[in-house]
């Protein structure tokens, strides 16, 4: 589990009834990975957004309702694609485990 708030990043100040939140942590061998990049791809595979992971390996996106793919990239690691469905009023917590190339 990531070294942060239990259940993921704090949602203080976020009205989750009006947002579709996708957030999580990138891990390698159970340890958080800082400086990885997580991309948000739409249902057709088109690039929508990208964020770097925090010092604790966390990332967050606010997305429209629907099917998405998280593409995780980190130096010396295999690219990982993780499907996720976002829905307004919900928070999807995704931990992504990466492996060395």
C-alpha cells in the first residue's frame, strides 16, 4: 500500500458528487514510485492527459463518465495499461504495479 492517507489521496475540498475521480499509486516491489508518468487514454486509445506521480507515488485525474485506460510509464520499467471505468459521484482507487524491463 502507498505511504499516504489510508484509502488514497485526501479528497478534502473535492465535491465527489459532481466529479468522476480516478486516483491511485504506482508501486514497484510494493514501494511507491515517484516521478513515473500516468497517462489517461480515452476509450479509443487517444491521449487525454498525463500527470507525474508525487513523491509518494500518487496520481489523480478528474475524468468524464466512461471507460478509460491508465498507461503507466517509468524509467527501466515495462509500460502498464490498466482499464478503469469512471462515474460521476465515485472515486476509483487504482494501484499500478510496475516491473523492470
